[in-house]
C-alpha cells in the first residue's frame, strides 16, 4: 500500500488555530493529488509538527 506522508515542521503557534491547520492539511493533500492522482487522497497523511521556539535553532542560535 502506498502511503504518502507530508510532514510540516513550524513553530507551534502556527498550528494553534484549528481552522488554519485544517485548511493547510486540505491544500497540501490537494497539491499532492494534483501531481500524483486522486487515488492517493484516502492514503495521504499530513502531520503538522509544532516545535517550541526554544527547541529550534537557525544559524547556531536558539529562536525565542
């Protein structure tokens, strides 16, 4: 069984609004199905992984 997984990592605040997260999941799934075919819709997983800023670093520095 083919099971595409789309994983998005961002600061956890990006995923606080359930409506925004729902729209993002729907649009990412739509984009994948546009490229690979509608038959993958039921098998596509989208994971929104919220990371606390102190656990994320850019350029060797922790984000706050």
